[in-house]
C-alpha cells in the first residue's frame, strides 16, 4: 500500500453544519461519526493514532457542546468567547478575541452581537479609535459564566474518568511531547 496516499483518502469528514460561528455542529439526530473506523490494520500506526485522537476529541467535544446547549442554551463558541473574557477582567479587543479563538473577525462580531443582546457582554470604544472596541463580561455574564464553567469542569472530569489519574498524567505528558514536536524516542512504559 502507498502510505503517502493513505492520509488523503482518509481525511476526516466534518459533521454537517447545523450551526454558525465558524464551527461545524452535528445536525439534530445525526449519528456520531467514529473517525477511527476508517483505519485498517495495514495503515501506519501514526495514522491509526491520529484517527483515534480525532475520534476521542470529537466525542468529548460533541458531549460538551450538547450539554451546554441543553443546560444553558449556549453554543460552545459563545462559551469559549466568555471563557476568554473571564480571564481578562478589563476585557479584550475584538482583534485579540479573534486571534485567541482562532476564528475570523466576522465570527467574533456575530458571537459578541448575540451575547450583547443577552446582556452577557458589553462593548466599550477604545480611546483614539472609534472603530475599535474592547469587550468585557457584564456582571450578569460573569455570574452565568461561573455556573457554566463549574458544570463544564465536572463534565470534563466525568468524560476522562475511564482513565486513572496516573493514565491522565501519562497521556498529558505524551500529548505535550507531540504538541511541541520533539522527536526524542522514549522507551515504552507499561
């Protein structure tokens, strides 16, 4: 088998877009996609690992996305934007929000517009530039986010509970190595 051709044939398909804000959202009633079923024993181990990581990430993200929608009536991108603002009490510029969230300025504007209508965030003009704004959480937004963040943390703990604390630590270290791109070879650990 030509291994260089395998990744192009196995590109993950995104779930049908049922949402906005720059993120694909599974349509209502959609069957969850397990990306890993596309891998075969004769595929390179790295390809199988990538598909397993993608499947696990998609499963966790879809669960969190669904729970946010059901319990708080909010989308994951709106939660993410509020999380950025919660870390910065003085607020952030629209450009900084766009950079941190890795989405276009138009997507940030749409999310801020929705949250502003619900009085969860507020915009203030930046001195010296009438076109630029700083966005911050309102007191109501801070209270709402605190409740969501508490629930979010408990969901993440629950979703990772099949792994022991030691396994989570090992996985965290391994993914850190992968994230930094170091190519050191380590002995396998049991």
